[in-house]
C-alpha cells in the first residue's frame, strides 16, 4: 500500500472510533512515537536481515 493510501486508510479508521478510551490510547501512542524519535527505517532493515529459519524449524519440530 502506498504511503498516501495508508495514511488515508488510517484516518478513515480513526474517524469511525467513538470510544474516548481508544482515542486517548491512540493519542498516547502518537505522543510516544514523537517523543522517542524511533528510526523505523533502521528497525525495518534489522528485521529484514534477521534470519528466523532456525527458530521456525525448532518451532515446527516441537509441534
């Protein structure tokens, strides 16, 4: 999904929320993200490089 489509989809979902507790939770999350200045690009690069093959093999073996 393109950036603008994703933003539009998120805004539509937020506009449909009527519960103040949920809206306050979303506000807290947004405040935390702004304050923490998380580098999402770096996080995505780390996750893309991490190999979960051994973990998945062990999980399947234990099923």
